[in-house]
C-alpha cells in the first residue's frame, strides 16, 4: 500500500530502465545531507527501522498497477513491464548507520546497492522517512542540550505536518532523549512513554476551577498535573495548593514563565508540596529553554510542541539520494553529477570514525587502522539482517554518540583515493 | 485505526468527563488560527474532506482499548468507561468553511458541537490535518501569485514531513491552483494530475548523455522533458536540440536560472523547437520565482519542492481548537480562557462576508443583511451532509476566493453582541 508514495519519475525511470535493457544493471546510491541546516552541529540519524520495513515489504498491488497503466506517461511502455512490476520485490543490499548515530554533512546515512530499478524506486520514500525523523531527532537533541538535564516531553502532534508525522516525531524525539510524547499512537506503535493530563477545555467545562481541579484528582490520583493558567495563574496555583495531594505537579502555559515559576514554586513549597513538579509549555524552543535554565527558573519539565515536531527554525534537511556507482555487465563506472553547486562525490563509501575526525573512504579501500566503521550491513540480498526495534538501545546509543561526537566543527576528511576519484584533474 | 492519533490528554479528559457525569454535556469548539504567519495575507482553507472522513469513521478498536487500559493514567478509571469507548461514534454537528475559502486570523475554519467527549477527542487530529493542509494551500497560493500565470507543480514529497504529508501536500497544492504534483499517491487517491519524467540518475546510468536523452524519447515520446544539467547545461541543451522532436521541453535544476533559461531558449528556438517548454527547479520559493518573472526569464513551468511541501519560511500555523460554549442540562455558559496573551472569544460564531470586510457575530444573532455566511453545516447528528470530493470545484472556488478576498489588511470586525460578551466590563 505504500508503493505509490513516490515521485512519478521514479516509476517512469523504472519503465525506461526496463525498456533500455538495463534491468540487470546494478546501481549504488547513497543518501546524505548536503549541508547542515543553520544552527545545527550534527545530524542525529533516525528512521532506519521504517526504511527497512518499507524495503522489505515493498510490492505493487493490482490496484497500484491499474492506476499507473492509465497514466499518459506510460503510453509507450510495453505490457511486460507491468508483469515485471507486479512481481517486484527488493533483492538488494543496504548498509546504514544505526539510528542514534551522530553524522555530518556529506556522510552517507545509508548506501543501497541493487538492480537499478529496485535501487531507483525507493528514493522518495527513503528521503521522506529518514529525512524527517533525522530532522526531528536532531532538533530534539538541541532542545535537550538547552534543558541541561531537565526533562523534555514532545507535545507537537497537533502542529506536526499531518497526524502520521506527529506519530513519527514522537518516536524520533524519544530516540534523541526526550522523556516521552503526548502522541498515543507513538506510544502504542513504538512503546514510547506517553504523557498527558488535561487541557483548558477541562477547566472551562466546569463552572468553578476548583471543581475541575478536584475532579482531576479523582481521575488521575498521584499523576494529577493541574493546568493553572486558565484564568489567573497564581490564583490557580493557590487553589491547587489548597486542595493538596495527590498532586504530581502543575503546568504553566502562558505569561512570564520565569517569574510565574518562581512564584508558583513558593506557593507550592509554602503548602508543603515541595515534591510537586512544575511543567512549562507555551511555544518553547531551545533559546527560551536555555534562557529559563540560565535564569534558574524552577521548572522541572519542558513540554515542547511546534518547534520540535516541525523543526520550526529549520524545517527541512537538504537530504539527497545520489547514484555513485553503476555496473552494467562487466563494465563498472563511478558516477557523479557535476551540476553547478550540486556536485556529488563518486564511489560507494564507508565512514571511518576516529576520536577527533571522520574519514570518508571508498568501500573498496582497505580500512585504516584504529577506526570504527559507521555503515553496517542491514539488508543483504533482500534479507533483513537486523532487528531494529529496540528503541531503548537506540536511545542509549544516541546519548553516547552525542556526548562523544556531538560537537561543532568536527572534521570530515576524504581519503586520498576518494579525493583523486572526485577530482581526477587535480594533482 | 486513527483513533490513537491524538494527544493522550484528550483521552484522559474523556475518561474524566465520563467519571464526572458530564458525558451528556454538549460543548461547542471552534478551530481557528490565532495570528497569520509572517508574510501571509490570508489563509486558504484546506483539509475538510479528511476531517469529515475522520469524524464519520472514528471508532476505538479492541486493540486500541487494550493499549489504553494498561496505561497508568487510567488506573482509576472504571470498566464502564471502556464499554462506552468501545461504542463510541461521533453524533454531533459540524459547520465549516468550504475548502478553498479565504479566511483570516480569528475566524473559525470549523465549529463542532457535540456531547463533550465526542467534541474533545477529535481536537488533535483536526488541528493536525486541517492545520497542515491549510498551511500548504496558503503557501501554494503565494507561489502561484509570484509565478504570475506560469504553471507551478508541487515536487516536494521527498522533503515533506514523512510520506503521508507529501501526499496531502500534493492535494492541498492542487486545490490552491498548482498544475499538479509529482506524488503518485496523491494522483491516485485524489485524482490530482501527476508529473514526472527523469532524474539525474537516469542520465548517469548511461555512459553517454546522448543515449540517455534518446532513450527517454523512446519512453516518453511527446511527453519527453530532458534534464539537461547533469554535466553542462548548455551542452545538454544543444544535445536535446540536436535530437529534435519529440520534445515537450527541458528542465534546468542548477546554476543561474535567468541566464541559463535565456541561453537555452535561444538554443531551442534556433533548432526550430520553439514549442518546447522550459521548466525550472532548484530550491525555488516565491522570492526567487518573482525575481525570475520580473526579469523576464523564459521559464514556462516552475517545479517547487521543499519550500512548498514544508511551507519552509513559516512551517506551522498557530491553529487552536477552543471551547466557546457549554450546555449542561438546562444550564448554558459561554466559555473563554483568559490566559495572558492567549485570550479567546466566547460563543459559537458565524462569519459574515461583506465586499470590503468580514463580520464575526454570534451564531444566535440575526444575520445582517447583504452578507454571505461562510460556515455551512457539513455534519448534522453524525450524518455527513455534503460530498466533499470534487477537487476541481474546490480549485475553482479557491481561485475566485483569492481574486476577491486574498488581499492584505482585510478587516475582521466583531458584532456588538460578541464584543460585549468578550469584554463584559467594558462600556
């Protein structure tokens, strides 16, 4: 059912490769990001599990093919191509950096080698899925750095780019280190911890705020978090304090969060509720969080919506998927485009990680001593080699990667062979 | 299967309303945008068809309920609530502005009235779906204005926020007036015209560019669009010209598009290919398109990806869904929050459109003479009243709306009754 989530030209090219007798040619493509967005020091790789699931289940149904056949772009395509497409399955190889890896501009997030039609068709889906989750995980890691050890919860599904993106944002944010998400589907599908108590409409549905607060305690018991700003934040805080336990905490969603959090903390403490936590929401981003943390705001949990689930300040990665090698019978070529400003590096590559820099080298080169290989085989001959579903492991790995490599200005060097291949006319 | 695409607090509140004996209370919510994003003069409303489909099919499966029951947030919720939820269906009313309407900040895109649990649960999904498609349609209308009558095609699914967003972006862009999309799923699901020919990998897969071009003509015939910048744009143009017809056009994807389009136009014209069209792509947005148009670049079609499918310069709307009235037995109240900077206007409203301004008035007020009502009934008592699927009609309507109302600084006034209700203490 996902086969048509693609650009039409992937399928016209597929038909063209078939008609040109190229369907046995084997192509290698790499997915990488041309440039880091502004204010990003690194990418936190995310979305591989969905990429693997897509490749291993990609099929064209009869309904897919019926739709395609009637498009005018396929008028000249012979019937045999549709027979081919109805039997399509991915039989190639995939190497990838594990989810949670810290990578940099120009480094392949994945390398795919397959008969050219099987390598071409997945481009759009892989870019969309891995590009988006990597975008969100990378943004989440910035928010977490700003929060300096306080919890960050992903609250953005209402502002994400349609409901499915909200669910995937919850997954990516959790892998990056967020405490969880408000998105229930992300909770069920990926076992991400889910958070949520009540909104302003809850308070408004009662004639008196006090009744809303008391009833929430009946509902949530020790998990009660009172939203105290519907009418007047400090009056709301006093009301919550007056009602006493059970009270996990209160939430501030408007106004001057620094001043209010201090005043509310005092009200709670004076009522003997020093274990009650303060959560803040309201269009937060890494700058406002960093300012609150620097000022010592007594906020324990930041709920972040729009800025996280849309990566608001940089809502896209310049992720591309480029052919780097092609094998036709016994003829092998390296491939690279030379379009102005958009040149690509030929050759299937491996990323070698040293403590202080990364080295991009051709896969075919002998590995340099003392370096870690970042691209691992995950699909071989169409068979999935890994079980990608341990989010807790990805999260631990991401934390370690960010600590060790998530620094600005890390160098990415090219091996001599790769540099020679890329610039054959230079000395 | 979409019931869990929501914030957890919608479901905790649902349980809370049920426990508080409020499940027969009838609430009215409005979905609106607080402020227009920077550089937006209006909203082009989009996404209603999906909202209607969601509301009319929303159910909780046994699997949904099994997941929810084991969450600690529901520890205190009695079994009867889960029986209620397993029988859930939407039985309320929905009024909405048709897709393609031009609206402004503060005006309801839709008004939903239903038993409070049924009105609360849809919040997240409606915001995500309508907010996103409205965001994209509004951006598309800016791009089309910049293109000043030239075609714009939506090419952004690889950069959209995951594949489903790419498909919906294709729909929204088409309703706004784009010529079509590259997204095949949008083509099949919504009958949007689909565009696509070949990418750089097509050219790279051949040893000689000339073979790639000739083979593309075999594949696409009169629909051939040659991508001419893989190695050298002008050499590519000469090659395409030399091969001659069939040739619908050429595509430029890098370099100085103004100079190149002029040079390429000359090469094509000199070869007698004056009917061949020039398409340009390469991170275009409304500013670069407007500059190319102003300079008289001979570009016939603009393909726009990232900036359109992510609304790059403003990737979120401040869309909210707020309770405005609540009826509990014989007691009726208007509802509005007073949170600092986030006050809302109480009361279910109607938008009345006059030639030079809009008037927001209470639904209960008598309609002013000479005005058009913008909110129409689309669901009544859970029954869908409209067939929302005519995209061509929406597109025609959008064109007319933009022409008549898509201007900056259009005034939105409040009726006296609404102003009195919102500020009861003011004279």
